């Protein structure tokens, strides 16, 4: 096979073969490029920020920082500008992405690239082609309809179309096996090297200094803060460093004085270039994404460019490799054959086309298919933007904008938690883990993903001491931040294989199993292993711990020892950085319980605000305790027998904590809360006692009807009780006043806390959006599509918000959705939400284009329905007895 260098030609909308093209990048005037002259331009001795990586991601960050008024920006590229993955990019910009923040980034990138040519005078090859996402089956069509509903909320044009309409838009597409498609008229193609050139030109015109052939060796830190960057041509003192090194971001992070975890791994990515058919394709021909066929196709110089995401990807660079410019790697026709077959099945007329070249280029992928963005938790001033999962061009504009805002203001203008690098920790930085996970991630990009799907690789990394015991009792597992958690327990005799293979947008096969667990939680007692929760202890010799937490927490923590306080940790805007339960264990000792995926983020938030005081200590004790949640009215009987202590509310009030003996084990922290609104207790057990306590609880609980339960039951219980969870319903842009938690804010004290000023202002002005509960009506659980999250909410026919989480309520026998709604703005000014707005509207929830009426409430009303049903049951019983 021949080795040919490939580049994207300036001004053209796609790659072209250029075997002899290895010339210098034509730099704009005033741009300092080391290596272009006999005497290299010396590096500056200091800068405010140093950006590593001259691909489209790095130049986008430089461009947006300069636009925000930053000066002394230095961008370093180890090879030639844009000579990495950017040079080999397929050039497609599409908003067809799985989560809303990615759609927003793609939409902004599209608008940026469209105007760059006018702004810079550099041709970018921008052509608005539109795109077609094809569906070969009904499930794929449903997923596209759900995407369409979400895009419409964001104001992005899209149309669900029939197969015959596909033929009108793209004459080569074979439609015989299609059930429908999604048309995105705003999608585009560009020449990614030329966009990179344009961004660099614009950045340079704003004073950014760009140096080629300059390798970053390591980042220097002092007391946890970035101080300098060491290169092969000298050191540059700086306050900020941005790792946009793409394929090499992992190695660069490991090379720093304090290692920075950047969990990504490379895979080979193939695409085919053809010569034009007899009738060449027009540049405006829509891009085709046939995800069921695992391929994408776009017009390229009259012919086509077609690649895909195969089921058996080839990881590369596991051992690391220090190469300056990514050369075109070996062709592998055997590997590409399934995608070529899919291409010819979709576009049979291409069989007569002459193949121009098979391109093999590396792409980097992350453990969850989302890019890595934000400040490293262990190195202040060290920012990362990498791991684009084959969407670098699509995301670069928007991601660069958000990161620049983050560095400028301390936070971006949108909720980027799904992309925040702090969602990962060191546990995801194993090269073996990354190699195995990206072999699953790459095909997943085009796999049909139904709600509640789980990764299969990199599993059993973090487990409770009870894992094997629960597994033998039928636990089916999901993973959160590397921790195995039980979804539900399959009763003996059920077909496990068929249950595991059950994937649907409709009523799932686990419905009755979870229903039985919920029933047991309400009528008897269940045990849920919740050991994955993040657990910290803050201690001090005097009042330092209380003073720190009083400043960081919205609720009042100056409570008697043994009391539990539910509180948010807010940012200066009043938004939730964390939602947690805090127990005052001793006068100067506090136990903090946070969501599982908050382990790195919450630690970073606490450390960021902790004073340098040797008498104040923060410890992560997540691994020290197994947590068992005993839910149900008989929980007090089980614990009473095991401890010989009365556990009734009179003796053990709500939101209280005691260290007790349970069975033979001492020092068990027993807390009267369940995170569900149901009666019961949380037991925080030192891990060496975990198996003993579990066995004792299950043994004594047999006479009370005890059984294991999983997180699906927990989800149903908490949603019907209108409990909001951080990361799903709450985020850094949501305040306590917007979700009905004003009672958890210490407004009645004169204690200052982070976010207080913003909340006082919001309380005076009123909130412009409100967290509500919606119960679906005229929705058939057996036959209709289920809501999951992200569905649009309509009020009186007008779009007013989206759902954030949903679950079937076995108590109400209906679906319950939680979400935020806003009244229409008045002359661009957000209007205030009033109770009348909530209570007097006719609400609907849009599920894949089908609207279902819903009842809206500002408070949980499960008890109301329960009373109604009991009255109905009593009437039926008295009628029966009268017969």
C-alpha cells in the first residue's frame, strides 16, 4: 500500500492528495514562526497564558481569549500549525449530537466558521450543505425524533422527513430500507486547515504570538499554581497554561511536575476519497449520516468522502509516541471493507467510481464520548481542552469560546458539567483502561443508544465489599464514576440474558421487577447498597471547619452535634456547585455526603476555598465506609432488633445521626434519612464490618419481608417525592429559589455565605424559571413512548421549558417528569414566574414529537393520589361486601 501525505487544500471543501506538499504554512504578517528563518525567533521570557497545540482547538482558544481582551498570549506548536488531526479532518460541521451542550457548541462553531472568511479574508471553504441522518429501523427513527424535539428547543432548524423526501435532497441515496430521516438544513462542510489558518490569522491580528516547531516538555508549578512552561527552546513564565495537545494531551499531562490526568486514547480512523462519478456531485450536496450502516458521506471535489465508526476499532499510541506531525498511516482495506460495503449498499451508483485514496488518520477518544474541558483539579491555572471524539472541527469553535469564558470570568456562560474534566479522576487514567474503553467508545458513536444503556468495558473497577454477595442474588449492574451500583435484582427463575438484552424507548422488561422493589420499600423494608456516594470529613482544632462550611454552604450548619443538614454549596451566582448532606459528628468535625460523580469536583471546590491553616483538615473517606440504605416502615424494627435501641421517631428523630452498634459491629453511623422521602435509615459502616452488618440485617429482616433493591427503585421514589438531584436537575446555573429550596438558605441569619448577595437580589426581583413536577395524563404506559429526560415542555401550546429527569411512579401509576419552565420574556427581559403561571396553564410534554397533557405542580402530590386511590379501593371493597 502506498503512503501518501494528505492535506485539506486551501479554499476547497475537503482533503486532496498532495504527496509532495510539505511546504511551510503561509503565516500572516507579524506572526512569529520559529524555524522559518535561519535565526529562529526567540521565545518571550514571560506571558500571561501559554497554549500548547496549534490545531483548530488551540487556535480557537487563542482567538476567543484575544476577543475577550487578553494580552500576552503565546501559542506553541511542536510541528507545523494545523499539521495534526486538523489536517486530516473530514470537514463536517453537524449539530446532530447526543447532549444539548454539544449541540450548542456545534451550532456556535457553524456560525463562527460562516463569518470567519469575511472577518479575516481567509477562504475557509464553508458551504452550507445541510445533512441527512438516516433511520433504517423504528428505534433509530425514534432517537432522531427525540433529537429533533431537543434541537427545536434550542432554535435549531430541523425536519423529520419521509424516505421519498430523502431522494429529492440526495439523488444517490438508496431509500428502499429506510423508515425516515432527520434533515438538518443548517449543517455545513469546511476546509478545516483553512478554518485553522483563519483563526490563527485573526488571533495574530489581536496580538497572539504563535511559534511553530517548539515542543513543550513540562509545565512548572509552585504550591499548586502554574508558574512556567519549559520548552525545548527555553522557559516561559506564565499564569495560565492550556493543554490543547490533542493526541499528545495525555502524555503532556503526565509530564507536568504535578501529574494532570487527561483521560483520552487514540484510535485509527478511516475514510475513503473517490474521484467524481459520471455526473459529479455538487458542493451543496447534503452530508449523509447512515448511523445504522456506521458511515458518513459528503461531497468532495465532485466525488465523495466517506468514513465511519467500525465495530472493531484499532487503538494506537498506547505506549505513547513523540512524533511532531501525524503522517498518513497505513491503508487497511480489509479493515475498511464493512464500511465500503455499507457505502455501496446506501449509494449503489458509486460502484462505478474510481477510488482516489483510503486515508487513515488518528482520532482521540475519551471514556464517555464527551470532550475534556476545564481547569485541572490539582493544578490551578492548568486548563485542558482535548479529546474531541472525532468531532474536533464541530466542537472547536464553541468549546474554545466556553473555555475562554471560563478562564476570563471563572465560569462559562452555559452549563458544561457534562464536559468538565473534573467528572473524571486518576482512576480513569490507566492506559489499559483507556485502550479497552475506546475500543467500545468509537463504535458507540453511531450505535443506537436507548435510555439507561451502560458501558461494558472498564467495569468492576470500584466495588462495594458486598459486590459478590449482591451479584449472586441477581443484581444487575450499572457504573457511576467507575463504581458498580445495582440497578435492580432479578428474581430467581427470570431469564437473565433476555433481560440484559432488553433495550427500548418503550416500557422496559424490568418494569415489574422495579415495581416490586418500590412496593417493598413502601410496605416492608428494602436494602440498597449506596457505597458509591462521595464522603468527606472536615475537621479542625477550633471553629475553622464550621467557619469554612458556613461560608461554602447555603444552609446553617451551626446545629447541635448529631444533626443532619441538607444544603447546597453555591457559587457567587447562587448556583449549585454541589448538593449534599452534612452531619455534625463532633463540635469541630463534619461528615459531608455528596453525589458519586462529585468526588473530584467537590474536593476541588473545597480545596479551592480552604484557607492555608495547618489546623484545618479535609479527608476523602469515601473508601472507608460502606453505605446501606434501609428504606421502609419496618426499617426501625430491623435496626431495633439488631441494636437493642428503640428506633421510633420519638427516640430517633428525623435528620439525626448516632454512632451505634449493629449486630457485633461498633461505630456504625446511623442516620434517619433515605434520600427518597420514605421512612428509614442510612448506615455508614466501616468497610471491615460491611459483610457482617449486611448479613445480620438480611437475617433479622426476613420476618419483615426484607429484600434487596437497586437505584431504579430509588429513582422512582425520589422523583415522585419531587426530590431534585445534582447533575440531573440541579447545576451551577440553578439556584435554591428556582427549585423551591428557599427553606434551605440561611436568610434569617447575618452569616455571609458564597452566593448570598445573588440570592438576595433574586429574591427581591423574582425568579425567571421554576422547577416543577409534571404528571402525565392520557399516557398509556404499555403502548406509548416513555419520557426519560430532555423532553420539551409546552404551556398553552407555547414552548416553556424542558424536563430534567423522569420516572414511572408506581404509587401514582403514572409517569412523573421534573423540569424547569419559564414564562415568555417581555421585550427581551426575562419575566417573573408566578404561582398563577404554573397553576393556570395547560401543560404538555413532547416525547419524540408526540405531545401528552400533564398536570403541573410546585409541590409533591403523591399523597393526594394515594388518598384518592385508597378511597376508591375502600369504595370497591364496601361495594363488594354489600353484594
